[in-house]
C-alpha cells in the first residue's frame, strides 16, 4: 500500500466498520479499514433477525459486504492489527503490528468486544452455537426446547422472564448460592422455572451443541440451549490509551451522534452498545459514517 494519509481510519472491519466504510465511500471520502479478522461471532453458524439476511452465515454476510465496499475506490483495506493510536496536530496516527504507519483526520473504533468465558469446560466450544446471549438473534431456533439460563439475582430473574417468551421449559442455574429474593423465587416457581444453585463443572456437547449441564456434584440436567451473558472487555485497548471514556458496562461512552469524549474519535457497533446484533451494528455504522462525513464538510466549508 503506497498511500498512508486518509480522511478517516476505521479500526475494525466487521459489520459496523464495513457499513461505515460504505457510507463514507459513497461520500467520496478517503478511507482506510484496518481489520485483524477476528469477529466475535465467528463461531456462530447462522445470523438471524436481519431482514434480507435472515439465516445467512455471518462470514457470508461480511464477505459479501466487503466485496461491495471494495467497489468504492476511495476505500482501502489493510489486514493486520492496529497496536498504537496517538493524537497528532491534524488528526491521528495509527501504527500496526507490522510497523506500518497511517494518518487520518478522523478515527472510528468499530472494534467490538471480547467475551470473558467462565471456567466451565465446554462453554467456549458451545458459545454462539447452543450457548446464546440474545433471544432475538437465536431464540426462535430453540423455541419450546429444554433451556437453561446461567445468571443470578436480579439479572437471573429478569433473564428468566424474558426467555419464558420463547420456551416454558426453563431452568435457572445460579452457578453458586442463589441471590434471588424470596419473592422472585416464588414467582419463578409459579411459572415452573426450576432453580439450580450448584456450581457448574462442564457442558457435555456434540460439536458445540449442548447435551447436558454437569454440576460439581456430578448431577446432570439435559438441555438443548443455554442463555448466558458473560462479562466482557474491549477487544481493542487503543480507545482507553487515547483517553476515551467508558460506561459502567465497560463500553465506549458516546453521545447520540456516536462521538466519544475525544474530539475526532467515534465508536460504533458492539464496542459501544449493549444491543449486540448484526443488524444494529450495520445500522450504527451507516449512521456514524454520515456523521463523520458531515463533520468533515463543516470543517472544510
């Protein structure tokens, strides 16, 4: 790549980053997309609740998106890892793991998040396949099946209420001593939600499709699906190094225009919202692309 100076650098070339790149490419902006190729849903077999793409493989969606974005000749791609980003006089300087240096006036983080899996053998193997985080993305495919929820306290209670819309065959696994209130326990029992307080040891599964939850006391329960919301961390450390602020959930804090507290730095997709879905990532990318283009116009006009 001979060119090193761009109007916008997008770090993260998955659904949100590609959507932003298309919006900016259609606005005739000089854009560089830096992507390391590790989307958080890379293990998920099918994507749902995205109109025109319902049931498509995530990798197929992103591959098609990249082909379409690549038609806009002002957009370039760089496969690699961004390891450094600093504010300079006229914008930002980004360095990759290979030592390549690029500059831009604006910087967009579409870097996603990394899920921190519990120490349950088999959990990671099943993640995105039969261990699910979002009923709107995957609930229809496991409707009315034997289902477990791994959560505790208020979150466990609310999660059980939510998932009961898709199946009544529910078990709430608190993975340790229950933090539910007496009232919550009574309501769950009224709705036939079984509560298991034992620590979970492992998942028995076949190629990521769960068969049984195995507890520390060797008791097993048969399930076809598990819902869980493991803690997360930012996939990319660069926003923090730049001084970007985060909310209580560890997500990048942005205003309604998807601007961070650092002038010229924006965020879109999973790194800045709890609502994790391909459709919403695409939407936020398209929107922030338009915002960035308008900012550049206002600065130059």
